[in-house]
C-alpha cells in the first residue's frame, strides 16, 4: 500500500483552492500496482514521452537501480482520482571525488533520455508539481540534493523549481534535442523538409545501390522474438565499435546497460513499440538502427554501421528508410535524441530544449558545492601561470587523495590568485 500520505492545500492554475492527497512510497510493489492507472493517466496527459511511461520506468528500476531507494509519488484529487505520478530515486552521487551525496532524481534518468517530467492530468501540471516538490521538501532531512534532469523547456515543473533552485549550484545549459516534424507523405517530406543537397545525396545513393549491389542489398525490421537476438547482436557490435574507437562508453557499454536494452527490446517488441532495423549488403549487416514508437512519436535511440561500407553511407540509407516507415505509420514526430550533430539538421531537424535543475539541501552539500565553485574559478584564474608539469602533478595528487583539493590545493590556489594583478 502507498505509505506516508500527506494532504496538502494547493492553488490550481485556474484559481481557487483544491486539496490533493499526496502519497510517498518506497515499496516496489506499489510501482507494479500502478501500471493500469499510470498508463491511463499518461494517455490523457500533455506529456506523452515514452521515457515517462510505466514500462520504461519499470524496466529501468528492474535492471539499473540495485541498491537505490524508490521514491514513488502519487497525487489524488478530492474524488480520489489519480492526477499525478512520479517515479524518483534516492541514490549516491559523487560530484567531487571523495564526496558522497544522497540525491533525488528521476528514476528514468539512470539512462540518458529526454523530456522527463511528472505525469499529470492535463491542466493540473503546475498544481501537481507544487504538491510533489513540497512533499519532497518535507523529507529534505533524507537527501542532500534534488536534481531533476531533462525537463522540457516550458514545463510548469521548471517554473515551480525556480523557487527552490540554489544560487550556488551552477545551472546547466539547455540540452538541445532535435526533432523532425513529419508531414503526411514521403513526397511532402522530400520536397518541403529536405534541403536541396540532401535530396541530391539521396538520389545519388539510390542509384549507387542499384548499380553496385543490384538485388544484393535489402533491409529488414525485426518482427519476431526469434529474430531479435541476431538483430540486437549486430546493433551492439556495430554501435560499440564506433564509440570504443572514440574511447567512450556507448549506449551498451556495460553489462547492465546491455542487459537493460535487451529487456527493453524484448518487451517493446511484444507491445509493438520496438523499431529495430538493419541494412544488409552482400549478406553482411552494414547498418543497424534502434528506436521506439510511442503515442505518435518515433524515438531514434542508437545506431551503428560497418566501416567497410562507409563509402556507401549505410547509416544515411537506413535513416531514410526509418523516416519513410515512420511517415507511412502516420507518426507526427521523429525524435533524434539529444545532441546537435550536423547530420540531424540535414534531415530537416529543428530544435527543442530540455533543462536540468539542481537544488541543494544539506549544509554539507552546499559547503562542498561552494568550495568546488571557488576551486574552479581560482583554477581558471591561475592556470595560465602554473607550469604544465605542475598542473599534471596536481591532477595526479587529486586522483591519489581526492580530499587534498580542500586541504591543500584550494588554499594554494587562493594564495596564487591574490598575487594576480588587479584589473
């Protein structure tokens, strides 16, 4: 059963006072029990984002939150109707080496994803956000920082959070989240959304594939559970090859992440949400594209391609196929995930923005954040006069003794800053 119920009087956006019953639970069984009500609420909410869905949240909880504490919030009106739900997490973070904060975050944010928010009945977003954040602050003795990541710009939650945002916590720049507004037909997209150069490249690629490979190239979308393992193995292999060459983790770079996405793919295939494509040239998988479809929107999550086919732009060819498929399905939006890589705009993307807001609570967290900000500021001021080898020694010293920045480096930087000429 949901525990720790608190009745709060909040002011609705339309004016007047309404009573919300806000409950906080730490019991995973309550998350399971909410599935039907959560699904129904989100289907009629203003935020239809897949990453706020019960299915996504439940899979993240199952695979990526071992040792963390569930903080599940619900809001009900006077008639006991569910009008708001949020799955949060209390977990350890280390913003400074050697420190450990208890942080409250969106549970879904354990995976890099966009457009997170509370799930609310339409017209009740600000009311629910006020009630949820007030409820979290009732429990502020249990956490050091509240960090709500990837809130869509324009979300009422952002406005509510401003009253709590800490001036000592540097606010992040907005995250760029490109998307394509899809017209009703491929011809309309091709003629009105694609630029002249991209249209020319598309025609060139179509000719080259026909002339070079003839009938020896094709594409396929996974349709059955039996097909899924081979498709997914190709995805992981090709995606990780690119990111490991860049010495970066990639979407499947840990066993837990790979297991999570395999579970997502299997479950979303059952639900009809999975879109996993591969392009095959001469019997070899040349490119793979992994995404989802949910409530009228395509989510492009990860891709990969074989470098031996690089001159034939297999990634571009498969992207054009996935966009055509999305249009044929009647989808309204092709979401290209966060990041302003130039190729996204070649496909006609425009920008949306997400924001992350952090609110410090504990005095220890405030003090450590202030010291970190001071150290960064001082370092920027004096690093020009610190010899390169000394900078390397300081970095090695911090790695060996993370607390030394507080006991030694910060006072030293402060003394050096005092010696800088005034302007």
